[in-house]
C-alpha cells in the first residue's frame, strides 16, 4: 500500500520535517502576545503585516452595546484564555467575530427551523426555544451582570478571573436562568461562538493573525497535502495561510448564497 | 450549461431529486431514448461555481454554517425516542445532515464507497439458517432484500466505474489477489483505480490491527487516487488529501459526485431537462389510485404551483423525503406499529456508530487535517458473514476503521473535552491542542436493525413552509445493537495497545441510552419505503417498483430493510442501476407490475 503511494522519496522531506518541528516549537513559545504573533506571521509566510484598522482592540461593535461587548470580551477570554499555549479569545478578535455574526442570517436564527409551537422536552431532542443567537445574547447578558452585582457587587467584567469562572460554571451547570433562557443554553452558545471565532478564517473577524490556527498547528487554506500524506508522524512543516483572496463575508451577495 | 429550461409539456419520465439515485436513473432512462425531466428543490451546484478554491474550503461557511445542507428554515422533521412521547422539531442540524440542491447529499458526502457482505442482502434467511428462528429478538423486523449479491454484482461494478472508485480487490472472478478485504465477496473486476495511500494515522492502524491478528484493508474510496475518465466521459483529477470532503464540494474534481461524474454528460443530452428550486408537494394519482399521472410542485422562483404529467415517476429524493412524499401523496398504507399493518414508514433504521480516540506519543504528529473522505484502513473481522455471533448474541456487525477524512479546527475544538474533562479554560485549551496534534479516531461503524416501534409517520402538529405536516421520526437504540456495538468496541482496545497508545478513550453505547439528536453521528438513514418479496411487509418489489402504483419506482436507502455496517451510497447506486436495468429490459416493453404478489 504505502510503497505504491505517490510520495517523492523520503529523503527529500526528512530535513524539511526536522526544520519544521523546530520552527513550530519556537513559534509556539512566542505567540502569547499579539504583537509577537503578528511578527511571527510576517516571518513565516511573508504576508503583509496586519493593518492597524484590522486590530481587534480597535473594533467598534455594530450589534452589541458597550455593556454587552465588555461582558463578551471578558467571558470569551475565560472560555479560551491567553496562556503559555497561545493567545486568548480577546486577542484573537473573538468578540469582534461574534458581533459580526449577529447580523448574518445565522445571527437572526434564519438557519434554524423556528416555527411555533415551542414546547420543552428532554435534552436529547435538542434546542426548542424561540430565540435566535441575537436573542440569546441580548436576553442573557444584562441579567447576568445584574446577578453579578447582587452576588459579587460588581459587573462580570470587573470580577476576578476566579469569580468569573464561578459565574460561568454556574451557567454551564444550568443553576441559573435569565428571561426564560436557561444558563446552560446561553453558556453553550457562548462556548460554540467563541471556538468558531478563534478557529475560523480571519476574514470573519476572529483568529487574528491566524493565532488560533498557529497554536493548533492547522495550516489554514493550504488544502494540498500530497507531500504529507504519511511522513511517519513528522509535524507538518508550513505555517498557516488565510483564504486568498479574502471574500467580504458580509456583502449582500455572500449572504444570499448562505440563504440559498 | 442550461439548467432552467422549460420542460417538454409532457416528458416520458419525471425524476424527483437530483442526487445520486436521481442522476443515475435520469442517465439510464435518457439512454433508453426517453425524455426525462428532473426536479430539484434546491439550487444548482457545480464545481466551477460552488466548488472553487478557496471559498469551498471555508470551515465556518461549509460544515459549521452548513452551506450545502438542508435549509431547516423551510422544512425539517420532528423526533422522539418512543411512541408514547411528543415528538419535537429538529430545529438545528446536528445528528444527521441531509443535502439540498443539485447533487444532494452526494455533493457533500465523504466518498466511502462500499458494496455489501453477502448476508446483508439476506440477513433474515442467513440468521435463521445459522442460529434458528428464536435467535431473532421479538419485535425485530428482520427481512431479506429479495435480491442476491450475485444478481447485484454487475451493478456494483458499474457504479464503481462511474464513480472512479479507488480500492484493492481481494477476489476477482474466483482468483485471490492476496490483498484487500479477505472477507469481501467475489468481484467480476478490479476497482477502476488503485487504493488511496494510507495517511500516517491509517498506516499505524494497519500495522497494529495486523499485529493484533486482524485483517486490515484499504477502504474503497470514491476519491480518485489517479486521474480518471469514467464511462460517461466525465473526468476526475487525483485527490491531494486536502481534507475537505465531508460537508464540502471538492474543488479538485477528485471526489465522485453526481455533479462531476454524471450531470456533465446528462446536461448535454437534449432529452434531459433539469428544473431547480422545484419543491415537489405530491405525486398525483388517477381515479384508480393505482397509476401515477405526474407531480405537483411549487416553483420557488415564481412561488407558483405547477403540474408536470409523465408516464413514469421516479422518486429519488433523500431517504426522509421519499418517505414523506409517499405519505403526503397517500400512496401505499402508512405503517401502524400497534396492528403492525401498512408499509410506508416501516423498517426505519439508522447506523450504530461510535468514535473512540487514541493518543500517540508527543513526538508523533497525526496531522489530522490531512485526509480523504473515503480513504483509510478498515477491518471487517466483526462485520463479515462468517463471524460467529451466537455467543455474543447479536445480529449485525460493524467494521472498525481509521478514516482520517480531514479534521478542521473548529470541529476539533468543539468536540474536545467533556466526559469529566474540562470543556473550557486553560486546561481544556492544552488538552485540545494535544488532542488535535497527537491523537486519531477509530470508529465502529455498525449496523442498525429494524424494530416494531421504530418508524416514520406524519407529525400532527408541526408543518413545513408549504403547509404540509412534517415527517415524524420515532427512534432509539435497542439492546441488540447496543450489544453489537459494545462487543466490537471492546476489541478497539487491543488495537490501541498495539499502536503504542499513551491514552485511549473507548466510546460505546450503553443500555438505556436514548438517541441524542444534538450530536453528529452520521447521515446514513435507511428504510421507510423498503423492498421485499411480500407486499404486506414491503412497499416495493425487488425492482424498487411500488406494489401499489406500478409506474412509480422509489430509489434510495429508503429501500433498505435494515441498516448495514457499511456506508449506504454504494448500495444505493447499485440498486439504482439494477432498477434502471430492469425498467429498460422489462418495464418499458410491457408497463405494469413486474412482480405479481
């Protein structure tokens, strides 16, 4: 089987794989800070550095109000925190990603079957609420802050990371509900969208400087592994690339395609 | 490439659904000289538009926001586990992912292209011969297809040549090759293309499975291992293991699809007309209710209702939609689980699939993003006809395989953690990265038997966007299939050990576990309009012709009496070619029932 594979001789790739392994280890240790990630990107792929306007720290939300966006920035960061393994959700632009998703057909719940009646049932039968992703965020964030004020005397964003984690655990374990939104439903929405934002193409506003893909070792839109089908367990040597050319995912034509 | 021309006032044939089954039937019947009009509820899809790089390999847009799948906003179904429960709508796609648009699920499938084991087609007879009637659990509706493997073999062969399937044969015209799946039945010819290369993960599994005493083989893949031109003149390019098969349109013309392998030839035929955005509401019958006169549909472009008359109607939509349309058209008798009468909705089955995970040492990178949807290495030691099931006490079986199809980071991150491990935070993040870099999945992809109280009917409450009652699914796991799954998964541990696993997470079903519609399992849904030899227990005769309406043929996995261990597409295609052959040879010369009950 393997002997009939279309691979070039092993020797061609062996030195490359060793370099790739060293390079990968080095870049992993250097990604915790955003500026480092951007510089590593320039070096490894030769792509243009990100423009200042592209920096998620400068983003002005279009759907969320300032209170909601502040909550989102802090809550996403606890789901995927910045640490020795790489950037966190905030540096990756996850809040920007979620804000932009809210105005797509997905955010409006247009990808779901949303006809009444809405009846509660066992969890195995799936989501049964009349709320779109927009509704879930809008309905839960302010009451969660109110809960934090009553319990901890500060809004979520002002709590210590440990207390923020306590609040998120309470939601995940479904010990709180807000405006008929079960805490666990909101938590799963937040976790799902956080991970989508961290690991989707940067065109959507998250995965800033492909920092999410770098820490996963995912090479992005390369989509050609003819020479790496089986290299005996060596790491893939090349860093990620984004989608070229970057489509504007919020243009009317793109959204029509999504709906069609 | 005209795709929206007006149909002839009265075509000879109307085909409902532009997936594999519909495209095969349309090709065969135009070859027979008939005018064929094919109706498809969704949009047109072609590699040159929807399949272009890089838009086609965007995980968020593709598998996550479900670009090529059924638009649930228009229509869905309801689900419950037991007949005494209230079924609730499947509001978000998760457990299974039907397609929509030209190509159907055949555009976004993986490309696992199997045949059958010889016993799959005669499972009731084979079980009774070996274990006796009492071995069949009460309330299991175990049935034969009424077709033998030998009869179907030429059509498996034809489908593989059209699909450009890559694989290694074990036995060709009685001669053993010394390769391939030693348990596979004899073949008239080799696969048209050599097997796909093993990914690193698959090669580790091949070696370990062999050391553990099993019989590994290259999975048959409708992913082209070399450039290929099929009998219709349609061309495929070699697969580069980009990893975007399941959930995506292949940008390289490497994965077989109706769009790549059949429609380019059909679209050039003047006798063929494709109408997209045509939502069929009803197959119309004459006053005798024994003859179809055509179909009624909504043209979604103009939001107007249309009727097409035809002499022959081919119902070849997705499995769920075939059952739905039979019920909404009032063809045949709906199945009643109490009196056990009626056939439409009877013998609905799924696939008993669980995925286990093995971690390799930190200096071994599994590069899980590298892959091909149909490629990999499997063992059939727990699926083949000869396996003694007497002691373990189950009917059915399951291949075990490493089918590294290309794992993308959003999906990998979503599915990391849980079962006691953190699902968020720094510890989750470290484990998730480690899992992505160093682990691999081993699946038990098993059969699912049919039962008295597992079935499809119409929901009393929820409706689709066209005002019709939606389909209602009553489904859960049963002891026989849970025993089978546990028996098979236990052996994955032996293989993991031989692989040098640093950690293993074995996953199997457990007794009493309900079917969970929130978790992706597979889109391999079967039955509901099954074939057989008895009109009391099957909706179709052995030629997939309706017992009740002889100018209606219902093609697809809806015809399977039970779910087998393999993926269904190979059998769907073979049954389509089998049915078309007999329509051409027999039915067209003398229209009417081809089997007299």
